[in-house]
C-alpha cells in the first residue's frame, strides 16, 4: 500500500480537511495560476500555428509550393518560356512528396475601363489547374470555364473590382506592351477575396491560351510549372530532389530550368512568420514562470499548515523523503485540478474563435480579417505533458524544507 498517496488523498479530499484548511485562498490562487498559464499557452500556440498556416496558404495559393521556370534576369512575371517534356513531367510527378503539377503563364499588362486603369498580372491556367484556393475565396460569380476551346472569362479580385467599378458580367479591356501594344477584351465571370492586398491588386486568372497567343508561344511553351507537395514541411527536401531531376537537362529550346520553393520566392514573408515562433516561446516561458511561482508558494503554505503533522510523522519514524512524497502527491492533485480547468478554458476559447471568429483583425495589416486558430493535437498533448512534468519537478527542491523541520519544535507549532 502506498501510505504517502493514501495520506495525501486524506489531506486533500476529506471533508474535514476542506473545512479546516486555512490555506484555501492561497491554494486557489496556485490552482488558478496553473489554469490561466496553461490556457494562455494553449491559445498562444493555437493562434501562432493558425496564423502561420493561414498566411502561408494564401501565399502558396497564388504561387504553389515549388516553381520551375527558365533561368533569366527578366521580371518575375515576364520570364522566357520553358517547354517541359512529358517524360520530365512524369519524373517530377513520380517523386514521393509531389501531389500535383500544373502549367501556368503570367504576363504583365494594364487593365483599363472608361474612367480608370491599373497594372495587373494576367495568369493563364489550363484545365488541370487546382482551383481549391480560389474556390475557398470566391465571393461572387463563378470560376472561369477552362475547356477545349479558348475563353475570355476572367476571375478578378474584389480589390480590382472596387478600384475599377467592375461587377460580375462586366467587360473590360487589358493592354499588353511588347514590341507593339496588344489589347484583349475580358468578361468578369467571378470575384475573389483573399485579403492579401499585395496579390489581390495584381492577379487576374484566365485561360492559358490567351497569354500564350499574346506571347506568340507554341502550345507546349509555358512560363512555369507549379508543383504542390503532400507535406509542406518537406518542401525543402522536395525542392532539392526536383533540382537534381532538372539540373543540366535543358528543354527542347535548350533553355535551362530554375527550381525555387515558395520560401525562396517570397523569403520576407516566411522570415516574418518565423519571428512569430519567438513570440510564442516568450509567452510559454513567462507562463511557466508564473505557474511555477504559484505552485511553489502553494506548496510552502501547505507545508506551513501541516507543520504539526510533519513533526508527529517524524516522531513516529517516517523518513523525510516519505513526507516530501506526501506533499508532492498533494501538489499533484492541485496541479491536476488546475490543468483540467486550464484545458477547458484554453480549448474552449480556441473552439469559439475557430467557429465564430469573434476577434477581428485589420486585413491590410495582418492579411486576415480575424484571428485564425489551429488546435494541433500533438502540440496540445506536448504542452500538457511538459506543464505537468515541470510543475512537479520545480516542487522537489522547495519540498526539501521539510528536512529542516524539527519534531520537538513542530509538534508544539500552532
């Protein structure tokens, strides 16, 4: 029989102990400290993960995980063509982490109505284009119908629509300058909103054959291959695999390939997102410190309250370590109660924000209109395990105070 555990249960759960406990306010404060600390940790990690995933998905939605284009000093959106062979496409698609490969063409131009104009990037896509991102952000109308015949339908952003006073069904002219000025007439089939102003103000999505004809390219020539991976955490390794697959392997026009991950294409965004990890670590350390301080205070008060009992136990021959175990068991009960409430509060707040978006954000500043949250089960379990271990671990040293209590003096202590 575990005598220390039995006595700890009696001290903590018995009705008389609850009625006579003088340390109840301090114990409540310690329990609340654990609960609040754990709840803040859960919310902080959920917000950081959710925000990073949301912003990353928006950046990736416009540019995919990995891009293959031609080596060139031209602007990012007016690159020379590449003509990838079917065998190369098959080799890329056969890589373990590759989920999807699609062809796109981008071309810069000027969009003009009767009263306004704006610089844009025309992005041409084929029938194999993955519309998941734009379906999620479609607010009006429909996606362009990309089929066997060319279409002049265009998907524009709400920002462009507002700036040029366009609605679904309206027509507009776009002008493209190479050696000569060329014009194309488009019809607005749908409007999307991502709140990522840097891209919303640029991209118009249409049939790939339109920019192909504007560039006088062959049917097999495109600006880039966009590659989606199954696991974004492995994107760097997959980029290296694709690089070695395409290196020193020019296309039919003797053009060399350049392979870049989205992290290399927009490094400033991902460096900014990585800074959020530091913020999360600071919050976690502070909450650990607050919770630890409260638990140490609670344990010392428990020991003070039971000084007389400690003296009696020592007089009966109970060892210091066994008495320390008794109070550590009692502290575990307090930690468990605090963690239970902390999980209920933390997970509850995350669930409320996930479904109801109660905390708004300025999309011009944060790229999202509300605080995005993601409750990662692995991180949630890890936080709980670490909190439990650290909370108990930091109490071992303060419990050493028990060894300094003299039975002769403590029995008379009141």
